[in-house]
């Protein structure tokens, strides 16, 4: 009886192996390109960097998945690892999600509060003028409350009137509420639709407060369409002009005066647009985060577009995002201490 030779093990054809290598190369090239975009944040790549960096993990691995085979297992794992490392390098969520166990309020802030140097800043988007969002935010006892998509002046007056010793400066979009005294600082007529500037008397000092809501970014998903890139660039330039105006009001503020700039920047953390506030100001959240800081959208927060920036006059004790009942944004609570206050 003649024995039949064993069949050779199934191996991918040459064409299949070539296709798998091409897909693996495309995934790696995409990983390097995305990493370069987030490392440099060029204006030309704003349509890419508007999305959270971890969102690109899914298409990257989707392209990589068909390239997996027994001979190419090591290659697949290395490229998948490159994607993970890229996300870890540029995403702040992995570094902050474990901070949720920190004590809040912070004991140091409680001591500063007792000494009259501690203050709380809250920023909240009122979802098309819903005064109930302002009421939600006021429950946190802010010394300074920054509102975007502000309720009308009469509605805000009613909400604020429910709290003793509160005053406000109303703006077409952004309003400033202060537990204490506040006075308006005039801005240009063209700027009134996105920024309100005020001087607040808190902790024995005059603090310059700039509340804002910048234009919405272009978030078109059809990146293959040239028109989407043109729209993104045009929108970005308009928003950059708004930020230029904010920087102008910042420059007009006396150098010795503490400054807070906050609100809905409609730009993700680390974006070139908000980095323009440096070096005079710094983003408070990375300094002392408590839990995930993302604010949009309320039910599934994927991006931290609501931020508070402060001058070196402030120590940061805690920054956290809190779910809301009446807004599509989470609100941000920022506990600060004002150094060198006098009473």
C-alpha cells in the first residue's frame, strides 16, 4: 500500500502576503502621521487634531487587523504597540483617569478658604440659555462663575437673586457671576458676541476675569473631501482671530493683576489655539486633576473643551468635571488659592 505524503501546511499566497504587508505599512504610516500632527499641531492638520487622539486608534487598528497572520504576528503586534504608545504619549485621559480617588475638597484649599485666600471658579455652558444650568453651577458655591450660551439678563438676574451677595456682568454669550463685587470692562463691539471681561473683588484682590465661548470647530468626518479641509481651515482662522482679541484684552491687563480666563473654547486640550494664552497663563487642569476632565458631551465626555486658565498668582488645588442635569456639557469646578492677598 502506497503511503500518501502529508499535505503542506496552509500558507498565505504570495499575493495575500503582499496585501497584508501593504496594510501593515499603511497602518504604521498613519500612526506616524497622526503622531506628527499631535506633536506639532499645525494649522493645516486642524481637521485631524480636533478629534481626540485616541479616536484614531480605531481606524488604525482596523486597517492593521487584516494584515494579521501567523508569519506576520510579530509585525502586527509591533505596529499595534506603536499605536498604543502614540496614544499614551498625546492623550491626557490615561494620566488622569486614576486621579479620581483624590480627596475633594482638598484640605489645603479648605485651609486657604478659612484664611480668606481660597476661591472656587466654576464654568458652565447653559445649552442655549437655560437658566437652570446656572442654578446647578451656583450650588457648588463658586466665588466666580463663568457662563456660556448665557441666559438672558432677566433670567440670569432671577437665578443669581436666589443667592445672597451675588452680582453679575451679562454678555451676549458669555456672562460673569461673582460672589461679591464685579464691574464690567468694556470690549470692542465686534467682540461682545464671544467674550465678556470683568474685574471681580475676591480674596482681598481685584481679579481680571475673561469669560468666552469661541466659534464651533469644523468636525466633518469626510476627510477625503478637499472642501472639508478648506472649511476647517477657514473656521480655524476665524477662531484664531477671536483668540487674538482675547490675548489683546489679556495684554491690556496690568501685569500685577491676577487673571482668570475660562469658558467653552470649543478646542481640545493642548490645541494650538488655547496654547496661545501662554506664557502669562497656564491650564489649571493638568496641575491638579481629579478624575477624567472631559466635558463634551455630558453623557459621554470625549473631549475637554471647557477649561480654566490662570496666572501665576494662583495656586491650583483641584480641577474636576461634574455631570449636569440641564446641559450637553459637563461643568468644571476649579479650586484655587490666591497668593499674596491682602484684606
